[in-house]
């Protein structure tokens, strides 16, 4: 205690100051330190939960992006397949239409040829008939008499036979 007196410190005041300090420490610990530490722990938990939630959201976003990319690729492939089928169908329809048109054109040409042949035969028959009439008239004029029915038929048959 002598050392304290040499420095001018009263030991009773020192003891009271130490008690006051301890009481203040207990009061601060009860009223301030525990609530502050509880609040800090709660805040740390919230921050950790937020960080975890952000990581989970990032993972979900990445998975969604991958899934969306896969689905987009599937949609692109499906669209490509549909386009290819449409092109193939269009080509088949075009070829079928060309074939149908070709067949129809051949039918028209065959029909026209048949009509032409029929008309040709009719015209030839008409011309032969007229030639036979002209031959009969000319023969009558040359002979100066009218031919009998049997001679006229004979001439017409002869002209017709020389087809």
C-alpha cells in the first residue's frame, strides 16, 4: 500500500473505483453487450442466409438457362424437321402436279390426234366423193350421155378403192 501512497493514490478510492468499474461492466454486459451480440449474430445469420439464397438463385438461373437452351435447340430441330417435311411434301406435290399435267397433256394430244385423224378421213372421204362426182360428170360430158346407175356406182367404187 505504500507504493500506492507514493503515487498519491488512495487505496479506498481505488477499491471503490474497481467496484464501480465491475458494476458498470456487469450492467453493460447485461444491457448492452448481450443485445448487441445477439443482434450481430442475427445479422450474420441473415447475411449467410441471403448469400445462400443468392447462390441457390444463381444455380437455379444456370439450370434454367441450360434447360432453356436445350428446349430452344429442340424447338429449332423440330422447326427444321417441319421445314424439311414441308419442302419434301411441296416437292412431291410439285412432281405429282407435273406428272398429272404431263398425263393430261398427253391425253389432250392423243385426243387431238384422234380428232385430226377422224377429220382427215372425213375430208378424204368428202374429197373422193367429190372427185367421183366430177369424174362421172366429166365422163358424161365426154361421152355425151348420162351414165347408168351401175356405171356411176362402179366409178365411185374405183375412186374410193384407190385410197
